C-alpha cells in the first residue's frame, strides 16, 4: 500500500500539482516615460514688419525647421505670414476667396501625407456666432501662393463658445478647439479626423482647468500638438501647460495631469507652437514689433 501511495503522490506532483516553468512567463515591467523638463524662456527673434501687428496664432512649418507662421487677430484679412530665422517676413500668404472675422489661432500638421496649414476663425468674445470656421490649405512653396482652400464650418453642440486654441493631430487629422474661460473648466471640442470639409457639429469630449486664482492665468489663448503626437500644450496669458498622450493617440489627453511651463513676460501672449524637431516651444505676443520667444524642451 505504501509503495502504491508514493506512486500516486509522485504522479500528482508531476502532473496537475506543478506548473512547468515554460508556462510561467514574467512580462518585463514597462519603462516609465522619460520626464520632460523645460528651460527658461529666451528671446528667439523679433518680427519688425509692420504688417504683423497682433500675432494671435503661431505654427511651425510641417516640412522645414527654419519656417514659422503667424497671423493677426480680428480686423485683418485672411492671410498668414511666413517668418524666417532672421525675423523677416519671407512670404505673405493670402487665402483666395476667404473672408474672416476673428482669427485666433493656427496649426500645422501632415495629414494623409499632405503638409497642411490651418487658420482658425474661431474667436467669439460675445458668444454670438452660430458657427465658426477653420480653413485648411496645403503649405505653399517659397512663393507663398495658395491655390485651394478647404473650409470646415463648425457648430458647438451646447451653444456659442469663445475659443482661441486650435490643434490638429498629426497623421490622423483630429481637430480640437479648447474654450477660453475663467472661473470654470474649459470645454474640449473635437472634430474627428475622418470629417470632410463642410458643416459639422463638434463633439464635446472633455474639459480642462489650468492656472491659479487670476483670470489671466486661467484663460486659454493658444495650443498645439507635438509632431510625434505624444504631447499637447495649452497656454494662457501667464503660463503654459503640457499634457501627455503617451501612445501618440488623441484619445483622452485632456485627462492627464499637466506640467506647468514658465513663459516669458509678454504684452499679451496668445500663441504657442512646438518646433518641428520637438526641441523647442515658441511663443509670441500681440504688438509691434513682435517678439518671439522660445523655451527648450529637455
């Protein structure tokens, strides 16, 4: 009996009682994303061209490291200015057959293999506009001529809103507007990347709250998406905040905890953009001459 019992116990131990080592595979612990830090703001260049009077939006070229784009606030025509590394306007780019009311931000992104610039006629201080407009066009060559403009007419699902931050996701083309508020969270609104030019109702997908007690620290005046799609930056009159999108997707970046970034002293800072190579943040302010500052990303 004893020998039979031993055989049974050994069989159990070798069978169901033990899990072979080949079936126990410990997955490597995912490495934590590298923590980013930001340098002190420094003067990069000064635009002294009298045509640039109220720089309200800023975008880096999607194709070249040495081109920046900006545009004026309300009261100007539908045009953007290309700025070279010497601070001079190398091209005034007019959008044919387009009229605008209050351009507040611009963006750049390569979508579907095409390098685009976007001009956001999205300002609505009195919250009376039935719809706002984002105009998209292929980045022009050195001459600055635009042949075709595609227009997205956008309606908020919860009534007119004032927004000054426009962002476009690289690759997939999701378009975000972020509301300019103080004393309450700012709504985040989405137009899916599959949307074609035409009239659309935006989706309210979330909200963000930034800044301290001062209204100027809470009012979002500009934004951008990094070229790799892993970070989003929003700015106010008094600072900037970077949100994380670790997998490079546009879903839920507004739920991440933002890192505060110190911006330089500006008369009325309303614009911010990542550099094409991802090494810098650029900011600009209304007024002429127009200083453009930069902040290193480490």
